[in-house]
C-alpha cells in the first residue's frame, strides 16, 4: 500500500502538467487531496508497523532491467516509514501554505507533486539504482519551483541548488558504478550489498564518495552553501520542502547507502564526519546570529540543525543513530513551520524580510496568531523540553558523548548559540515597534496600508498541524522511536552497529 | 564466381538494396510524376515515400534470420549488426520526417535521395569487418552529407560550414587510408579478425603505433571527438535541419559502431593501458585522451554559447567523449552500451534540432532569447524540449540517464576492474557540468516570459507528431531499456 504514496502524487502531478487546468482552485484542491491521501496511507501503514516483528516489509520486488541486475524493489522499515510520514505531513502543509499561489498555479502544483513523488520513492527504494533514480528525479522540479516562483536572486539560488545537488549525486554515482564494476554478479539489491564484505581498502575510498555525495544535500559543512541561498530564494512551499524533506534525503541516503553498506569505511571516516558536523552546528548558528534577512536566519539554522543529524550519524551507536533519525523528523517539522511563518505569513503580507524593517512594524499586534505560532516554533527549534527538538538533540548529544566528549561539548556550545539567534530573531521580527510606525507604508505594496490581512484558515490549520506534531513527538517520543530503534537493530545495520553494541 | 553465389549475396544486402532502390525511385518519381506540383507537395510525397521504403527495409530485417559472413568480412550479419542497421534506419526515418515540409530548395528529390544514399552507406558500415569496406562505406556515408550540408545554396554560412566539413573530412579520410595502409603492410590482410591474429605477433613498433593513431584520428573526425571536432559547430548551426539531424544522429551511430568493432577486433592485441598508475602505448590511451579532451572541451565551450544549435554541437562533442570512454575502457563489451547510447542520443538530438528549427523559422535566429516564453506559446513543444535536453543531461527516468550509467558501468567492468576510474570520474563530473547549459536553455523556455510576440507558434502537423513520437520514445526507452537490451549480445 505504501507504494501508492509514490503513484498518487506522480499521477496527480503529471495529470496537472499535461492538462494544465486554468483554474488555480482546481489545481490546489487536487494537490491537497493527493497530499491528504498520502498522509492517510502513511499513518495507516505506520499503525501496521507497531508490534510487527518483521523489520522489513517488502512492497514490490520485480526485475526491472534484468541484464544489469536492477530491480524495481520497494520496501519499508521503521526509518522509511518515519520519513514517509514526515514527507506526507510536509506535503500536506506545503499545499496549505501555497493556497495563495495564482501565477501558473497548475504547473506549480504539478512540479510540487512530482518532487514529492520522487522523495517518497527515495525513502521506499531498496534497490540502489532505483533509489538513485528517484533521488535525481527530485532535482529538476526543485529548479523550476525556485526559478519561476521564487524571490530574492531566484535564478542564482535555483541554479546553485541544482548544481550542488547534481554534483553530490555525481559523487554518489561514481561510488555506485564502482561497486557495480567489482561485483561478480551485477546486482543493486541493498540487502545483497549489505551482506557482501567489500575489501577494506575498497570501502575506504568508496565510502567518502557516497557519503559526501549524499551529505551535500544534507547541508554538511563546507558543502552547505546551497542551502541558505536556495531556501531564501524558494517560494514558501518549496523552502518548506527543501529544508523539511529534501535535506533529509541526503541524510537518509548517507545512512542507508553510505554507512549501512560500507561499515568499515564508516568507522574509518566517522571522526572526520563528526568534526565537519560540529563545525556545521557551530558555524551555522553563529552565522544565523548576524543575519539581517529573516529567512537567512532560518536558512542557517537549518544548516546548524542538520549538523546534529550528521553528528548523530557519526556517533556510530544506537542512541546517536536513532537520535539522528528522530532529529530528521523533528527538524523537518520545525523548519517547515518556521519557513511557513517567514515566507507565507510575514513576507507575503509585508513584502520585506529585512529584520530592521520588520522590527518597526509591530507584527505581534497586527498578526498576533502568526506571532504566537512563531514564538512556539522558535522555542521548539531551540530545543526546549516538551518539543521534538529537545528529545532528538539530547539523544544525539548522548550518542556523541559516547563517541567523543569533545565533539559533544562543542555541539553543546552550538545549542547555546542557537538560543541566542532564536531569541534575537523572535525579538526583532515580531516583538518590536508598533503598527502605527511609518515603516509599514514604505514596504507594503498591497492595499490597506498599515494593516495586514488576518491569518487565513489554511495557514492557521497548517501551522497547527505542525505544532501538534512537534508536541506529540516531544511529549511521547516513543511513538517514533518504537519504529526507528527496531529498524536500527535489524540485520541491515548489523555490520555498522554490531562491534560497538557488544 | 557463379551466379548462385551472387544471389546469396543479394540476400545478405537486401535491406541496403531496398534503401538504394528507394533513393533512385525518389528521383524518378519526382522527375516523372511530380514535376508540376508545388514544392511542399513534392517534398511531402517524396519524404513519405522514402520513409515508407525505410520502414519496409526495417520490416525485411525483422523478418530475416540470416546470419553469417560474406567474403573477407565484407558483410558480417549477426543479431547485433542487424539491430544496428535497424537503429540506423530508424534514425534516418527521423531525419526524413523532418524534411516533410522542407521548402528551402526546389530539388527536394535530390535532397531525399542523398539522405537515403548516406543511410545505405551507414547500413553497410555497421556490418563491415574489412578495412577496405570500412573505408568505402565511410565515404559513401559521408560524401552525400557534404552535399546535404550546403544544400541551401542561398545561405553563405551554410556554404562555409560545408567547406569546412569537406576539407576536414577529406583530410581525415586521407589519414584513415594512410593508417590502414600501414596496418595492411604489417599484417598483409584486410579482414579485422585476421589483422588481430597477425598483430598479436608484432611488437608495438613506432610505425605500427603511427598506423593505429592515424586510423583512429580518421574515426575521431567522424564522431566529432576533440581535437577533431572543429567542423561540427558550423555544420550543426547552418546545415538544413534534416541534414544536421542525419550528421548528428545516424552518421554518429554508424561511426561509433565501426569504431567499437575496429578497436575490439583488430586492435585487441595492442590495446595498451591507461590506468592511473601505468600507461602503455596502444589504442586505450589514445581513446582515453580523445574521450577526456572531448568531454572537457565540449562541455566547457558549450557553457559559453548563445546559439542553441552551436550549444548542441559542442554538447555533441562531449557526448562523443562519453561514448569513447567505454570503447577505451572495455572494447570487448562496448557494443551494447554504445548502441543503446548512440541510438537514444540520436533520438533526443533529432528532436531537439527539430524544435530549435521551428523556433528559428519563426524568429530567424536560434539565440537563446528566441526561446523566451516558449512554454506558453507551444506548451507541448516546450515539454518535448524539456524531455530531450534533460535526457541529454542524463536525468532519470529518461533514456540518457540509463545510457550514461550503462556506458560508465561497462567501462569499469573491464578486466581488471576499475582500470579507467579516473576517466569515468571525469566523465561523471563533466556530465554534471553539462546540466548547467541545458538548464540555461530550459530557463529561457520555462522561466522567462515571452518578450514581444506572444502568438502561439505555427507548427506543421507532421513535424509536431514526429517530435512527440521522439519524446515519447526517449521517455519509454528510459523506463524500459530492456526492450533494446534484450536484443543485444551481453557479456
């Protein structure tokens, strides 16, 4: 059933692309229904996973290109299901936050849905070739979403984003083809790769290709610079997806293909990855502290939070890895929410993201519900207990402490810097000035100077859904950990974790 | 030689005979029956007839199970050479379909006839395993193309392109013949398989290496590999649409097949080595250098082009480089990936040329600005162009993606494995570079609004159907590559 999360958005997207209905209303309702259907499927299949003993559910496995041993092999374990759930939530809320897209609406939603389909495909593929095909399929819609509907320096941001992604996937492709070339019987079945003991010298050079290739998309320092520019240039729904889901593609690929299949390589390179991750955490937070553009703050905070995912991966123990996956989910929800507030609720009303200008507007009084949602969201992002961010980052830090206390301490410093930029941006964006200050008139291009439209129902609903998710996971993390931990204990990750668990 | 033997020979070359007969018939029909008709009717009927003949030839090949060898490698029919012939004819049909509404010349019948003759040359070429035959077929395939390149006599730039093409081509042919004569001198035979046997006993002496180098240089001209690519941009930019399509697609496929066969069969004893640690003289290092130079020069120069046709020409140089990678790395197993790649590349480049010429006919220029807002003015054509260019860039699920994967995978699955890793890494990174310029064109198509003229484009119905069919097959072959692979010899 999970496979329909790929087929439904793909069909809906292609139908919109080929028929191009003129009515934006039709396009957005079709997308909303498609996203709702995937969310329904994701929740139902998640329910089936609890208590099930099988660690891996095969959805479909048929030969695709038998001459090269390539299969159409979709399957799911707890990690996939968690990320599928995240994607479907982000997609649904993304459509809600794009409710006001009128310009070439049917194309916008078509590309949005095709991107989603590619993302679902990556999370559900258990054939490396298939996974890679879905991974690249997701690249092109991103370009057009950003270049056509984006804002600040959109063509530059879009091209940078796409070229980084494509260079990353080029690295992965090198590794993949190298493995294909040394296997006596060609196959791309991940289970077979996981059981093949590749020579250590081979793993040592293939692992960095595959890991770094994926980690480019996860925003690993020093390959992160596409992320802030791309997020800023993207339209709201696209930045929600980019930060919320697409960066997770990279982290997921790094874990699933890079680390699980080449454990020797992972163990050798883990300290290096850990250092890069910590640099990303601290660097991202410090840069976010001095940004003048509201969206850049959130963009750099994404780099910092994704650093925790990578740090969790580099810890190479069960606590750290499950924390990393939990952080993928948590950051997906929280970043989506923050980008939604900045892009949709604030920018579409004020037409500025300059923090100095916003400070004079008194947004807390003009759009109080946006201020409330943002306030809660930024606390969630800081890692206040009760929200998902706290549980996830705590686990990562504990895991990292076992691996290297120095790294854990430095990452802790990154959290402090995170508190600083969060409070600063909250203060500057919403809590300064008053609605009567002249700053409004200067920037507001729409009707009704000095006033803003109230938060609309789709926006409010989207915000509430995301807040609820982060709260549920924060208060009862077992709802996801019960899926993630069994998956990490499965034979698939045995090569990676076994020597350390004992 | 008895007459029975001749009849058997005819059976071996029946598909080519059909095409040659069609080439003559087109001339006669036009002369006898269509003299008084309007030029567009003449070109329509003529090209439909030519397409029909080609389809008949394909049908004939699909019915025939004939295999075997005639003479000292004059025609060697196997399952894969028959497939290669069919693919050549399919690409020729693509080029012929683009000539349906050609109205730049009153001599349409001659135009079509030359296209068919060139096709027949390519068909002979893909089954030739004899030095002399290879040379003759190359000339038979190329001479009509020189004429076709400047068929529009009112166009001075086309004349310039054709002269360059002819001069370079003549030079390259001289190189090839000289190289072949040296190979013949060392071995005393013209058949490729015997050459390999004899060469095994010869040490890699300087004169032999000169022979190999010269022959390969001639082939490199045909496939437009750098540094023998200088004719390509001018010809691609100025030749009439069908001629450019034929040069870029059909002729490339034929030349690649023969280059693969020549390298795999004749030069196997002197393959040499070009791995990171050690180099030994032979065909592998030569081809590796050609491949590397083509990929670097083609892609980097394409970045700076503003004319879309020139951009496609430089990208063609780089695609020649990708295909040469596998011939350098693993000639014995190169045929299947090269055929698949050259064929799907041919489909995509014919389609891209067709759309570019539609825009060019409308605006009189193929500069990128002419493509602004194409997605609003001709949505289906814009979508097809997206498919063609992304397939060239190698984005799944289009054919170019699987094609590249198959090429590079086969190049590394050599013995010993991973010998040419450095070249494959270069190729993969260069293909990431190529995405930039393909996206640059697509940016004009999809992102920028139309500047002044917002009218829908007027596209002849046959051209439109051809383009959509090409796009559909690029997509279909990308999703279902097994359809072609099933018919290829696999390791």
